[in-house]
């Protein structure tokens, strides 16, 4: 049995990944909505410590200020989470039905993260960072236009 990844199957694999991303972010958003105060700020401070950035200076300080404000507005965060999930679901729909706009949307939205993921992997290598980077690179590979046309059968 061979698993041939024809162009349509490649797009559908990414569509399923997008659905999983959308459901995950909605779940996280609902969790944040129920979370206690300052959970985001504390999480942001932990992230900055992990990245070895001083949370009292420059962009890191503004990031913590943003998270502090977001902690006070969980409903607004849920709106952003819902908007991101909707984008993932729209992209998944377009990919499932082989729309070319969805392929380009996927390439752009996945490609944006790769430089940051590479930086984070070099700075702090581990299975989690490798997995996230690998999944994004696989998505980019799956979305990259192939020479075989997509048949609508």
C-alpha cells in the first residue's frame, strides 16, 4: 500500500491541520475566558524569562503591559481567538475545495511564523520547538504548488 500525496490530498491534510488549529485556539480562548486575573501577564513574564529578555525594558515591557490590559479584558481576547479560529476555518474550507486563494493564504500565514520558530529552536532546542517548527515546515511543503494540476474529480 502506498500513500500517494496528490495535490488534492496535500491540501486536504492542511485543511484538517487548520481545523485542529481553529478548535485548539477556541478551546484556549474559552480557557482564558474562565481564567483568573493576571494569568496572561504571568505567562508572558515566564515566556520573556525563557527567551532571556528583560520584562522591564523596551518592547518586552510593552508586551507585558499589553498582557496586563488583556487580563482585564478576557472577552476581547476571546473575540481575537474567535477571529483567528474563523480565519483557520475559512482557510480549511478553501483548501478542502481546492481554492487557489486558500493555498496562498496558508503559505503566507504559515510562513510568517518560521523565522520566529527557527530563532526559538536555536535559542532553546527541544522536542516541543522542533515539533512546532517541523509541523509548519511540513505545512509549507504540502501547500507549495506542485507541477501536477489538481483534478476536480
